[in-house]
C-alpha cells in the first residue's frame, strides 16, 4: 500500500462509494467505480471478482490508462470491462471518476423505440442534453470497443449501453455516487410517469432556470454526508469509515 494521503483517501472513497451504490441496487455482482490518481495516467479500480458489497480500500488495483496493472492484491485481476474506464479517462481529461453499472430501469430505456431517457426529476437536468445509447450490446472488453464507447459518450455526463447498462462520469467520487443515485431515480420516475400517461418533457427555459439556480458542489457535499451517515448507521460501511471522507 502507498502511504500517499490522496491515494489513501481515494481508495476509501471508491470502496465506500461502491458499497453504497451496491446498497442502493445500482451495483450488483458486477459493475465498477474507478477514479484517476491525480496528476498521473493511472486509476484505481476494484478487481474482477471481489464482492461489491464488501469492498475494502486495500482491495483496489492501480492500473495505467493502457490497461497495464501497476499494483494489485495477490491473485486479483482487473474487471473484464476495464477498457470502459481507461478509454474514457484517456479521452476525457475533465473527468476524474467513472461508474459502469447495470441499473434495472434506466437500461430498459435502451429498448424503447420512441422514448429516450429524459429528465423528469429536477436533479436529472445534469443529463438534459441527452443520454446517448451506445449501440453495441456486448461486453465492452476490447480497446476498439472502449474507444467506440468513449466516442458515444462524447462530452456528455452519461450514456446508456443497449440492453446492458450505463456509464456515468463525474468530477469526483462523491459526485459520482450522487449521480448514480439520481440517474436511476429519474429513470424510475419516468417509468412511472409513462404508466400514468404521456410524458411532458421539461422545456428549455425550465431546464435553463434550474441549471442557473443549482449549486452542484453544495448538493454533492450534502448528499455525500447523508449517504455516508446512512451507510455507517446500517452497517454498509464498517465503523469509522466515514470519518475524514
Ligand atoms: Zn457491464
């Protein structure tokens, strides 16, 4: 283990975020969170098979942006869809953290002909410019597939993978947790809306007004503290993990 404080904190953030997303049903037996090690071409990510429900900071691997393993716990290997993370972090210097997950409801929107995943909840305005659907329904495991996926994501904050799942990107691990929760929450709200009738999309003016009055930094800080407290209280996180995060 490195003794660098930043890496130490990031390891704890990734492990905590993974456990919390698992507790919310956004991660299951697969899916992963990665974070860039600041100022390097390396990232932290969990292994292929360590349980998302029990992930610890020391379980994480250090991998470079070409997929080379720099540091790994004994008998571990990176996830098979590692290229999702390396390709996006390579293509997007503005992104620090990446989530790949298989959210139940959001993924259903990759199978509808005429109904894109639009924002119906106010916090989903983050994705109001559209959530592209990557057409490849397969496992994203080759460098070419990773590059194609990064191209579909473009400059956006999320994309869906047809019949497969989603990719979200954010400026930090706490922000990624918040996005993960809001993304599926919005998909569920839209799904229920469509059962009640036709969805009336938010107008450009409504979106602009909400964006203008929204303080993302403050919102992320508030929800990160809330979810850490919740997870600490119900045992999702071991005693003392929330301290200093
Ligand atoms: Zn996947």
